[in-house]
């Protein structure tokens, strides 16, 4: 059986994200007192009593919303309701039953799916008296709880445990390529995700900063699966507001760290900015594989010299990423971004690949014979037979270089070794590290 999807639904600021975090036992969603913090659908995997499920947190559902950001959030909630197997309707016990709650309840009745009604913020025995009003909705079972304090959450999970299949928690997702879409605000990250998926998976708006949580999306292309993560735009540190935006940027950096490949979106019209350079530096610092995607290139296609000029500027601004491939595309055009997949496949192979020790040592012997290790501090250069190399890690590839005197090997010679390795093996898009070690 497939893993069931549980959607948490409710009007703004009733504690949906708090319940989402409590069930998962961590803080994968941003929580704040300001209504409307959650905008996109936020997915995460969890389990209860050995039974796995997928949980989705949604933005506050306002049935009356017809335009603006609230309407976009409403659309996301409606998609979550449609794709979910189980629905959890969260209401604020202290605020009482509101007309918006009743409208959402009526909407869920038409979904023909199991609905569990959680009355949140019931954290004392005296507060249980507040439940009476909610029985007017006609549900036989209500689940009073305090998501913030964890009271009653187990009762909710016990109520739905029979609907959760007993399957192994081992997930094939662990072996899938994890790709983080990163960049400064408003360069088209969410648009790219939606184009790759072929539907409105995340909220897209021309308002900078629309995406707040790092959103995972499973995409299948030509029978291969990929996990794409849409992240919040990373602004200059001095421009980042404290609170929600600060959490969002921190979440983006964390998403980048747990990814295999970072696809850095750049703006073809605005050109490369100082902030783009800083974000690229963060990719290098976290040792992630990297693909540079120049978005909105359809607006520059008529300029015959534009591509060469842009690539020269890229190499000038990003001298520390000479190995990162460049893709010119438009996030709005599926045919344009489809070429991203074979590039991801090639980069992922390099990022996770291993070089056998025998052939590696044979090649390194040839490299050192052609350019011996330089003499430093009056010490004679050692012969090639005194060197032993082996790959000790992947994601990214790391090579140990055992020699008699590792202090003889400076940065220039390490760069020489890296360049020769890149020429001989396909390490496109991935950083590699060489560690001189004493034999």
C-alpha cells in the first residue's frame, strides 16, 4: 500500500503548523503569532506506532478569499484537500466556533474522506467546557488538544491509526537525487518548480519573499524520480528582517545543506549581482554540487552575443566555481527546463561516484611523474612510489593523498592534482577535496 497523505486544514492562526511540528517531533514548519505565516503546502514524512504517513501543513484557509495572497493560499489548501487521504480540521477552542470554521467544515464534507476534528488550545480541564459549541457541526468524535503542549495529540493519532498501513519505514526517497532551488528573491524559483511538476505545486507571485518554508516536491521525469526543494529567497544579511524572514533564510540554508545539488537561479535581465556571488559562496562552503541556471533567457535570445558575454561575466564573478555547468533557460517554458534533468543526472553521478583505488593510483603515478611534487624547505622530492591515493568519501568526492611529507604539498600543487583529476574523470558540477596525509 502507498503511504497515506494526511492534510492539516483550518482557518488562519488556529495552530496548524504547531500541530504539524508536534506530530513530527521537531520544527520543520515556521511558527509565528502572525496569521498567514504558512503559504505553500509543506510536506514531511512521519510515523506512529511503526506506521508511516506523509503529513502536509497548509496555509490558513479563508473561504471568502477571492484575490491577492489569501486567494493563492486558498488555492493551495484546496489542492491539499483534493490529494489527501485523511483530513485533520483544526479549530481554535478558545475562539469558539466561527462562521469560517463552519464553512470549512461544509467544504470538507463534500470531500468524501475521513475527517478528524481537532479542537486546539484546550490545555486545562476547565477549558473542556468550551467544546460544547463545536458539537453543533455534527461530528460524533472531537479531539480536544493543546498542540503547543502536546496534550491530546496521541489521542488524535490513535483515532486514525487504523487507517495507516503497516508497511516498512524504509523509504526509497533516501536514494533519490535531492535538488535545492536557490537564489535571491524573485528570480523564478517557485515558477521553475511548478513548470517541472506541471501544476501549481507552490505559490507563485511577483511579490519578493512569497516562499517562506523550504518545500519538498517529488517529481517524476522519464521514469526517474527527483526531490526538488523550493527555498525562500536569500537576501543580503543587512536586508533580512528579524523573525519570520530570518527563519526562512535559515531554513533555506539548511535545505541547501541536506541537498545533493544546488541549482542557483540567476536573472538574465538583471545580470549577476553581488548577492548572487555570496549565495554561490554558500554553496561552495557547504560542499554541494552546483548547477547555474540563467533564468528568463527567452528575453535575451535575440542578442547573438549575449550568451558569450554572460558566460564571461559568470567566470569572472564565480572564479571559485569553474566546474559548475551553466544552463540558459526560461522557467516558464517546459521545453526549455527539460534539459535540466540530464544535467542533474550527470552531476549526481559525479557527486556520488567512486573511483576504484587501483586505477586511481595508476593515474596519480602518471600525474606525479609528469609534474613531481615540488621541493620545499630543502627536502628532496619523493619518488612516485612513495605516494598512495584512495577515495575516502562521496557527496562530495574526497581523496586521501598519503605521502612521506604532506607539508611538501601546497595549494598550487593541490590545484594541479584537482585539475588533472577533473580532466581524467567526469566531475562536472561537483566539488572535490584532496587531503594530504602522512603515510
